[in-house]
C-alpha cells in the first residue's frame, strides 16, 4: 500500500513553489546585473561613464564603422583605428589630449590613400601608390601631379607654375605677374589665339581672352580656365576630369571620374575608390564597449 504521503498535494505544491521562487530569483538578479553596468556616453568630444570622464581602451561605432582606441579622462589619446565594413583598416588617427595631431587614410587593399600631420604636408595617393596632391602646411605650397609623378601645377602665394607631362613649363606667374617663357601668342583667322613655343602649341585661347586651354605635349587638353565664372579644370589625357574648381569649392577625382576628395567651403569629404565616404571625425557614436 502506498503511503498517504505520496498523495499529499502540498508536497507537489512545495516543489512547484521552489521552482517559482527560483525563477523569481533569476528575474530579480537580471535587473541587478543590468544596473551594475556602466552607461557610456560620448558628448561634446568627451567620453563619460555614468557621468564621469572615462579612461581605458574602447570599441564603438561611428556611424556604421567600427572604431577602436584609448581615452584618458574622457579625451581620445593615442592611435584610433576605424574600419571598413569588410574589416579592413580605413584610417588611423593620432590624438594627444583630445587633439587630432596626425591622420592616415587607407584603401581597402591596405595602400595608403592620404597622410596628414600638424608638422608635415597633406599628401594624397592613388591606389597604385602614385602621388596626386601635396600641401606643405608650413609654407602653404600646393602641388598637383601628373599620373607619372611629374608636378603638373604648383601654387605658392601669388606665384604659380604649370608643367606638361614631360616637365616642360607652360605657364609661370611670380608675385601676380606673368613671366615671359619665350612663347609667342599668334592670332588665328577666327580671332582666337595660340600660344606657341619651338613650333609647338602650348595653349589655345578664345577671341575674348576669357577661356583658355593648356595642352599636353601630344595635344590633348590638360588644363582649362574660364575667367568669366572662375571655373577651372585639370584633365587626364583621356578627357576625364582630375580636378575641378569654381574658386570656392573643388573636387579631386579618381581616373574614372569618381570623387576622391571634395571641399565645399569649410566642409570636406574623402571617398574610397568604390564611393564609400571616409569619415575621419567621431560622428554619431553608438554601441560603446570598454575593452580594457
């Protein structure tokens, strides 16, 4: 005969209550665990943890890109790495006490796209390693290069010079005054002009003297200007626009015509060769996690 205890409903109820209590205990511990987590927030250039300036190595998202770097007393300090969506390095930013002192941008294949520092020049490169443009931040000199690495145009203050791909000088101006290079300006029957040196046409100018085009050694348009609207363009040999400016805004392109660098007033952007914008600042920071 089975013991009556086997039929005691309170025994089953007691076991059931233990399970309920265990579940309630777990549910109670979960919010306690959540409450123990530090809430990180990036505000006005400073990283906070529960309202206090945070220090350590962190990983977060800036827009859609993952970033990793170190903070000291809430300020970025050291080298920060930002990554493309495929995990390859997009850029490296060096900070000292919250101040950005140097930056390197990369193509997805690891080739250096551009480099900048407070003491050195800004340099931009194509994916094959050829330099596109350099800016000396100490002197202000800006140089744009041909595909073969020869300087195309150099500007410093009120002085400028233009070369073709064979390093032959096409134009020079010093302190705002044009320099005589021994070329002759010949007027054609339609009223337009040709700038000729050693039986070679260096440039063509319209009858009004407003629109001019400097030429490659093989005759293709190299650089055009329009004094009526301040529009100027530098072209690759195949006619694709390398550089375009209206005096205020300018664009520097890849060989396929897609933008590499755009500047509109004080706003500027870099782009990878597949059109992805490379954002070098901390923008829309989310998903902050402390690594160390």
